[in-house]
């Protein structure tokens, strides 16, 4: 069973359909209007951990986030079918 959680390496899909590596700062959570995953760049994750602070992160639509080890694209579609909940 794979699910996005704090510290997971993820791939996010940008508005121009680029796949970008990121680190999850949260699991899938409620945003204002839809489910999101808070993510940051790997460099920010490492810096925040070294400085013992919260990472500076952005909310990303959960449907556009998948686990890096599942980067074939199935994770985000499956999560969407289950209301954003990973299997």
C-alpha cells in the first residue's frame, strides 16, 4: 500500500504539463476548494531539516501529485477516483 505522506518523494504535474520532482510536506489534505498536497523543492526540504524549521511549501492539487516511485501516472488517476485518497 503506497500513500503520499510527509517526506515522500513525489512528482507534480505543472500547468504546462511538465513533471517536476518535489518533496511532500503533508499527505493529501483539504484545501479551500479541492484536495491538495503541500510540496517543496528537494533543496528546501534539506535546508529546512538542517535548520530545524518548517519547509517553505506550496499547496498542489492532489490530482496532479503522484509518488515518485509510481511516476507512470496511475497514482493521481486512482486517487481522483477515490476522492483523493491513495490506496
